[in-house]
C-alpha cells in the first residue's frame, strides 16, 4: 500500500468514526424542588436580586416562615425561587381581604437567566398549586404587573403580547379579572386523579 493510499484509508477511518457532539451540561443536570426554610433565605435573596427583585432577607424570611415557598435547585444550587403565602380571596368582590385563608398567593417566580427555558417556572407553579390543595385552599392567585390595556380581552392580549409568566398562567387554565390593583390571575383548585382542573 502506497503512503498516499494509506493516508486516504486513515482519513476514511477518521470520517467513519462518529464525531463526539458537544453536550450542554444544562441538558444533563437534574432540576430538583425543595421546600424553603430559613436556612435558604440568603441564597433566595441573591437569586431574586439577580432577577431584579427589590427584596430584603427579612421580607423573604417572613414569607418563607409560612412554609409554603419552594426553590428549584441544580446540584444543590438555588436557580429559581417561588415564594407564596396564605391569603383570603373575596371572590365576589374580586379582591384579597383579611379573613380565613382560602387561597395561596403566588409571587412571580425568580429564575436565573442561565436556567431560563427549562420549565422551572411551570415546575414552581405546579408545586405551589399542590401545596395550596394540600393546605385545603380553594384558589391559587397572583397579580400580573404588565399594563394590559383596558378594552382588551386579557386572554387575547396575553396570547399576543404577554410575558412568559402570563402565558404560563394562560396555559395552566388560570382565569383573569381586573381589580383596583391590576389584573388578577386565579385558578380554582380541585383534585381529580391527582391532577388539577
């Protein structure tokens, strides 16, 4: 075999060997959910501040103390925070009032930019819905902070121009109504074969 033929055969062998693909480490990392406790407050505040939330450790600690908030972690590092607390929804008056808690208020989740697009908002939403149901609450509620024009149908507006969180609420069968404080998203929670309706 001539040297040239040998080199051609060597190149063909190299071409036949499958090239290793670069695998993004994020694809292989497992997202885990944990209930927050006071030891997690500092990490949660760091994540929330990186996501432009203006919070203090005292404020977050007070909310975490209710025992109804969760974090998404990757390799035990907090990458997403979903704070929530008991509230009373006056359904007929379409407002949150004082009274026996019948709802879980869902603060907007904070998700680190590097972990966007992995379904962490949905995971945190579903976990908090489960918590609301297990606590005997009828509703999961939250406010939308976007300025939605008065005449627009809220669901249509969200479909066309809503944020990722608003579209998540819409896809998870939340309803919307206008209140004095803005648009409230709410979902009536019922259990049916382990799922929400």
